[in-house]
């Protein structure tokens, strides 16, 4: 009798962690993958767990009916997961937020309370009943129930992380968790043949590849929200994310997290990026490009005869080789000259012996601690070690065609302060997509005519980008930023002080430019509401995770939190 109770509670903990991890991964994909999204998920999850636990203490007729058949009642977890997964997948539709829009924090906080309800409420409810059921039926102390359930959660976290880290879809992990849960039910009532049905269903589903087919169906639906369904071709999964790909109008596109993360050929944008960097370093023979949506830039670099080595690094090390394996043959030839090491960015920079004339950091806005790792003094110092003499390093930031608001100003200011703490000279290429270009050499320029003439002197440059078009990329006035010497700068970003991330994250949270000014210029005198509302949770998460956040893929964070 005691053993039967234990295996049911073990299965309860195992499935709870598997389900939470899969749902958390889906949540980060649909919402924003930053710390605000993480806080919304776990905050709303714990609220519903608490409410479920309170509901489990209310003794009614339903309470008696459930406790007498508790080992069967735990199977309610399976439909609850399906309902919650459907809610999360369609959260943007429910909230009226398009896939290409930033999810407002207020709407995110509200909708997360709705979509997180089914499974999290049931978690608190069933665990409370499990404690009472075990004590009444088998005399199992509450402390033992905690231990058994935690053991199941721990093993479930390890299993789901291994599955997702090996490239299995979250839907497949769900079927494994459901099989273990059903096995616990069978173990409690193995004398009845009817109890074998749940296990049989899960085993047959796993054997038939139902998880993969379900994942394929969900991927196709997600693709159709942004692009025509007929252009979808397939998907692949890494430890960090799920990627969908297809072709439209002779362009190969990859989608992840609700947005396009790769386009090949790169088109005019990629050519423009190549031109403005080669104009700063016309004799460059090697280039390193870091970031997503960068394969088109790399192929444009490789198309020039003088570039002997072009290397591409991606924040997801498994992504480049997986992408190369699904590229159409006509496009795969364009990547043959590229060096694509399947390595984590910092690990590659520490061990490589190559030196690069150009290094481009082509990242989206820094809204997560993971991205902030690529915009710190430590990282720029690491880049400097692999730069050739008088080499050029650059960082992409969001800008504006004319007026720059407070959020963008503080984002750019923090990035500038960080670069100036490492490099002697920095120039700005302005615009909606701005570039801060840094070097210790004396050849940086922001004079459009001079840069156009430099680029025109490169063999084959005109075939990539018209040199005269560079005249429109810079303002008439000199955009060189006055040098102030290297050294620690106020506002410079570091591992323990992610100032580059703060403006973007606070902007997503709806903090005004005025609030940003108070917070960044006079942090010691900032309003208590601002400190309690944003900075303390932000710093607590940083202190709790630190470098771990960059090493643990999204599917392991739910387990780490427990």
C-alpha cells in the first residue's frame, strides 16, 4: 500500500516538472524571452499554485470523491497540460498583439495570469490532496510526500533537459512525462486491466512519433501567422530553440520566437553593412561576424576576392551547422568559403589563434542577460585580443532617422561608454539601424566622401554595393566622437552591472524616459517605487543566475528554478 502511494506521488512530481519546462519554453517563444517574461511566468505560476493549494484544503463532496480515487484523478494533469499549451500558443491572438509587435508588459502580466491557470492551479490542488491522501490511507508523513515529489521533479527535470538538449521537441517530452504519470497510476492499481489503458496510449503515441507530428503541426501554424503556409518547408530543433524554415520569392528564411531570424540572400541590407565596414578598413583580409541574421552578411564578405577568411559565430552554437544542412543546394555553395565553428562565442574567442581585421557584433536589442554578455567591458576586451593591429570592431544598436527618445539615447549612451572604456576611437554610423565602430587605430572616419572613395578602391566592391550610396549613410557633419582616453566609464556595462540591458528592459516595462533619467543619473536617489518595481527583482535574478543563464538552455531554467 505504501509503495503504491509513493509511485503515484513520484509520477506526479515527474510530470509536473516536465510539463512546466515544456510550457515555460513555449511561453518564452510566444511572449518575450527576457527577464520580464521569466518573472511573469513564474509569478503567475506560483499565484495559481497557491490558489490551488488553498482550494485543496476545502472539504466538499468533490474532495471526498477525488481522494478516494486520487491515483486516477492525477490523470487530470494530461488534459490540463493540453489546455494550457493551447492557451499559451494562442496568447498573442487572445491579447490582440501581433507576432511582429513587442508584447507590452502590462498585457503580458495580465494574460500570463490567464494562460497559466489550468496546470499550475491543478499542481497546488493535487499536491495538497496528495499529502492528505497519503496520510489518511497509508500514514505517510507530509515530509515524506515532499521528499518523494521533489525526487520525481528532480529526475523529471534531468530527463526533460536531456530530451530537449538532444533535439527532441517539447511535445515528445510531454508524451514521456505522461507515460511516467500513467505508469504510476498502473502501479497503484495494477490489478485492473483497465488501468493499463493510459500507459498503452502513451507507449503507442511515442512509438508512432505522435510528439514529432504534433510539433510539426504547431510549427506550421506558427509559420502561417507571419508568412503564407505554403512556403513552409520544415523545422529543426536545438537545445536553445525551435527553428522553422521555408522559401518565399527566391529567399530562404528561418523563423524562431515568432520572428524572422535569417534571410538568404541578405539583399541590400547585408551589402550596406559590408560596405560601411570595409570603408573603415579597406585593406581588411579577414572578418568575424557574431549574431543572428548574419549569414547574408558573411556571404557578401566572402564574395569579395580580398577577403581570405570569413568566420560566423551564432549565440546558439548548434544553429549554424543545422541551418547549413537544410539550405537549398544553390545557396549552400555560397557558404562554402565560410568558417562556421560550432562553438560558443566566448569559448571560441579564448582559444582561437586567428586575428581578424574586422569584427561585427550584429545582435538584436539587448533585452536579456544572455545578450548583455556580448556588450560588456569584459567581452569587448576579449574581442580586442583577437583583433589584428589597428583592427576595427563594431556593434549594432537601434537608432532613429531623426529624433531619438530617452530609451534609445540611454541604450546608445551605455554602449558608447562601454566601447570607450576599451577602445581609443569610436565613430557612429547613424540611422534606424546604427553602428558604433571602434578601433585603436587612427583611420576611422565619418566623412561620407572619404569613406565612399575608400570603398570604391576595393576590387569588386561596386558589384556588392554602389560606393556613391555610402554618401547617404552619414550626415554632412563629422560624426566622430571626441576621444576621451580609455578607462572605466560611468554607465559602462559589465557582467555584474548590465546597464546596456536596463534601458531596453525598462522600456519594455513601460518606464518613461523621465524615469530612466532619474534612475540612471541619480540611482542612489531614485524613487523607491522604481527601485522596488524593477531594479531589485532584476538584480536578484542576475545574482541568482549569473553566468549560469548563458550556459543553461531555456528548457533547463524551469528545473534550475526548482
